[in-house]
């Protein structure tokens, strides 16, 4: 895969968690730096908490032959604009360092780790990546396999890699806009194979190496066992929901604002005030039943995380205000078994990290996002895992529609992935010949 990416120079690797995207990325960076003029630099952009793991992988496989300089946000502008002599030509930084005032400078190659960050193509990260990458001959994207129905992720990558001028031009070629529905963009009739054939010129889709005839040295990843636990609503919650919706039973949560409100109520908060809820007692009961199991508890809201962390005073609790050095210290303590419980949010720790030590995860709640759920679960269920992963989702009645949406997407993706990979392999074979 690294050879293909280097030959193409602008390439995307859509590969399942644990299948070696970091090594592909490092080899691409090595070749790009060797090919570019000496005054040009190679920049890798990663989620903050992944940078240390990437540097450790680099030292393990390359020793001192591939020096990579970690760059703080405050020093990124200087690194991009000053002469390369006296510093490393390959640098790594985090997405938060991509500020509006950042310029391309001496950048010659841009590599995006966990490039699903491009999905928010109207957000600051997506737009800034497009600006920094404009005109560069070397660009690489590495991320987990997109959901078969998540066409926007492919579209953003196509634009970043200069294969289409805009997201809409990509979508218009292969899809029909059905309007504001759950499946707004649908593939045109008979467009499935042309779609994957077009992708195969600049990307690879990989969930199982054996599908392509390669040796599968990874073994079988243990199963994920999902437990959706019913949590009774309190009288206070029930009365509040009825007053807001005018319904005895909530079957639809409406738009984003309504869903967020219901999610907050389920977790014991309404407009900043605490209300009675049984959710946290249920979460504590799950952990206490097997206290020696390493467990990750995923939260969504700040108030929710505060209440969960109060139940587990010895837990490694990481929120947005936790300093970077302290985050790493807490993660190390969790990995070593010093702390049995890790509490955080998917947007903070849900991308890239290897946390196979956890054999149990608890989602205090889900907010419709399949990607958030998938990425969080795959922190613990990946190559190197030796035990099944138990995923507990304690839900109240008003959260169930959101949970069912996420789990329905998960089931659909499991059934579609095999077919997607088969077609991609078939479409790719001509492009692999030399």
C-alpha cells in the first residue's frame, strides 16, 4: 500500500483500525522528504493524543534514520516559514494547531492522520487543510474505512487530493440528491462500480488483507458484545419530558436541538439544573459488578462527565481542560492497570489511540453519530485485542431512538462492508498493474 501511495503521490488509505496506517504514513513521509528540494518540509497532522504513539512507532521501526519533530501550535508558523537548516524536515502537529492565520510557507507535503476530520468540510479544520494542501505534489490521507452510506467522507478526500474541484462536483457525478432525508445523497442507478473504479485511481479500501490475496497475519479480532440496558426514568424526568413534548411516549426526537435537550434530560440536566436520574447509579452498578476489569466510560456533555467522575474518584478522568502532560500520564496509568476506569469523551480520546487494555466500555449515551461510536469502540477492539469487548449502553426511553439509529447503522455497515470491499478490489486491479 505504501508503494502504491508513493507512486500516486496523492493518495487515500481507508483501512480498518490496526492494519498499519501509521507505517504507511511514515514510509510516505520518508519518500516525500527524499524527493522534495531540501528547503521543503513534510507535515503530519494528527489528533493530539495520537502524536506520542506515532513517534514511538517511528522510533521502533526506523530508529534514528527517520527523525520527526513534534511541533507545538505556538511554533508551527515559524517551522513552516523559516529555513529548514538546523531543524528536522519532517514535523508532526495536531489539528488544533491549524489556526486561521497559518500559511503554507515552505510546506512540500501534507499528511493527514485520522483524516475523517475532513468530514466537517465547512469547519475550520477541513477548510484549513484544503488551503495548506493547495498545489502540493505530495498529499496523503489515512483513516478508518468509511461507512458504505457515508459518501461525504469520500467526497472531502477527493477534493483534498485534487481529484475533484468541489464536494458537490464529486457528489453530482455519482449521486442523486433526494433532499432532506436520512439518505440525502443516493448513488445513481448502475453507478456503484463506476464509483469504486473512480476511487480506485487514488485510494484503497481495506478491512481484510486476505481479500486482496495478501497474507493475513492479524488473526481474528475478538467479538464485540453489545448490551443495551434499560434505565427507568424518574418521575421528575417523566414530567419534564411530557411538559416539553406533550406526549406520553416519545417515538421521535425531532431535530438536533430537541435531541440534545432530551439527551441532557436523560443524563440529569435541564438548562443547567440537576434533575433526578437513575443513569449514573446504573453505570456504577455495571463497574462494581466486576471492579477489576479495565473500563472506559464515554460521556457526551460536561455536566454528565462531572457526575460520572464523582462516582469514581480514582478514575483517570480526562476532559477538555486536562493539560496535555497530565492526559498522557493518566493514559499511561490506565494502560498499566494502576487505574481501572478511564472517563472521557469520544471527541477527546476517541481517535487513533490503542487502548486494548479495556475489555469493557460504557456509553453514558449516544448522539446519533455512528462514526463517534465506531471510533470509540475501536480504541479497545482492534488488532492486538485478546478478549471480547463488552459494550454497555444504558438508555432511558427518551434516548432509545438515538441509540437505535446508531446500532441500525452499525448492522447495515457490517452487512455492506464485504460487498463494498469486493467491488473495490475488482475495480482496483487494473490500476495496480504496471
